[in-house]
């Protein structure tokens, strides 16, 4: 039997802070390669972004092709002195495993790697394909990771029938929720131009800050929608309001506000841009000179309808935990937003209440339970 605890502690020991590989993918490639997987570590590049290593490992051939997807990169640990146990120690204390990425999401990788190895050892794979698609760029700009790895796999002739992303989906206890969709995400910047000058002579300057405040109020004061049966309400959040002015006696020449919108299926990126520009135009009138720029790394909402995938995973969760999982679309974004363009995708992983925190950790009992859920799923999915 593969040991997910050991796999996780080995992964945590790899300091794979985005975009560094840190040895995590090389460890997984050796582990899976020894079991007969065909493994490829591929590095993608793009001007202005760091190179990123990614892993694709597969075994078997033909349909059905199930891929487990995830990311081995982690966010920075912050001040290591504030951790009870080193952020890359993988310390096991009182039934918990500590370390950066334990919950998000090296724990999920350890569980589905162990489940796949166990399934192959105990049952074999008479027909179909199991693959692991692991990026090193999910916590970063998401440019040289899953998007390009999916394109690379497609060019090789890989055709996925279903995917499970091992992100931490459960708020409190294992088995609470499967993510069957995600809201979209749109980020942008509103810029207002003024004229720099001395604060004592305001008639010789034009302060952009009141105008920007007016525009920000225009786009953030009213709800975008009330939500629906599939998704929670959309929300626009202003995340910064900047003038870059360290002086007390200078009226700045420019002011900028950055925002992010998490939106449901009542909106599209095009529709939101139209709404933003209409609101800003009305609020600005002839008094405010403004511009709007939107970030390219945005995504629309999606909802997975594949009943075989959802029902098979739900049954495995019920058998292991006794819980009926909620089919949820809450939370932020993940690489599932890219995978949805290739096959039906759901997300299910560990309890995520310590992810990105000091002393990030998961319960060993949950890690073992998740491994058994994935194992039950594989047995059902590849049943003759």
C-alpha cells in the first residue's frame, strides 16, 4: 500500500514556492515512474514571466481517461520564526502534518498519487488511462502552467474524459462539498488623470482623487445581482486606491484604483466591461478624465453537468464518510477554469481552513480518508 503520509512529508520538504520547482515534481516523477507511469517534466516560458516546470504522468491507454490535476507550488511561508514547526519540515504532531502546502494542495496530490498507485497494485488497469497533471504555477500568474500543459498534452493526442482537481474544498469536515463550478473572475484598474501642483495653489492644479472616489462609488455602491440557484451573488471589491504620493504638499497628477469582480453565470466578461464603462461614463460626466484597463488573466464562470463524474464521486464520499456532499460553486478560482475546456471537471480535496496561514496543517485522519475516497472512486470509475 502506498503511504500518503510519507508522500506528503516528502513533498512538504521541497520548498516549491512559486515559481520554484523545489524538487517536488522530480520526487513525484520518480515515485510514479517506478510504478510504470510514463512521466514528463516540461518547462514553459513566456517573455516577462518566470519559467515554470510542470509534470504530466500517465499509465494505460485509451478511454476512459481520468486525470487528477493539481499544483505543487505553494505561497511563501512568511516569517518562519512564527511557525510552531518549520514551514518545510513536514512535522507530525498530535495527529496533524504541518507545513506550507499541507492543505493547499500537496495533501491532495499525496492522496490521489497514493490512491492511483494502490489501484494499480491491487486491481490493475485493464482498459483506460490514469494521468496526473501537476503544475508549478497555480499560485502565481498561471501563464506557464496548466494552460500550456493542457495544450502540450492535447498536441500529444491525449484526450481527457474527466478530471478531479484535488484542491481543498471542504470548509470544516471531509466530505462536505464537491466543487462543481466556479464563479468567473475579472480584474482591472480605473485611472483618473489630473494635473500636479502645490497644495497651496489648487487653482493651478487638478486633484484626481475626488474624481476617482466618485467613479469607485459608482461601480461599487450597488449589488451586481442577487445570485441564483446555481451561484452566489456576484461582487465587485476595490482592492487598492493609490496615488503614489509621499509628499504632504503636492497634489498628485494621477490616481488609480484596482478592483476584482467575482461573477456568476448571469454575467460574462464582455457584459461586465460594458456595464463598467457605462457606469463610469455617467459618473464622470465631463468633469473627470478616466481610463479603464482589464487584466488578461480573467475567466468566465462554469458549471459541470457530467452526472457520471459527480455521482461516482458522491457515492465514494458517502461510502467513506456517511455524508452527502453539497454540490458547491462557492469560493475563488482554480485551474479547473482551464481544464473545463478539455473535459468535465470537479474539485474535491481536504479541509482547507488553514491554507495560506502560519502553521498550515491537515489531520492525518483526513489525508487517509481522502485517499480512500479517491481509491473508491477509481474502483467505480474503472469497473468492468
